[in-house]
């Protein structure tokens, strides 16, 4: 039995496409959550600077609370009864 070269190329392309889909699907949600966790934990603060680290953590937490509060307030204001 001989394998048609065009068929082998198509099979290779299909395998590569499936691998890309699998990789992209896993990385989209995982990388987004990892970036959010890194952001809120203050991993971008300089090494060894505890005050900068905690300042970033507190500031980002307060900004998240402010965003949630303002979103609620806007939703409450736009509610039509």
C-alpha cells in the first residue's frame, strides 16, 4: 500500500490545526486568569520592596471595590420602573 503524498499533507495540516485549537483554548482562559492573579498580587513590584508590593496590592483591591461599587450605582440609576 502506498500513501498519497497529498493525503499525508492534509493529515499533517489537520493534526497541526487541532493542536493549535487545543493550545489556544487552554491558554485563553488560563492565561487571562493567571494575568489577573499576577496583577492583583502585585508581582510587577520591584524585588525586595515590601511597601511598594503592599501599596500596589491595596491600591488594586480598592480600585476593584470602587469599580464594583460604581457599576452597581450606575445600574441602580439606570433602572427604569
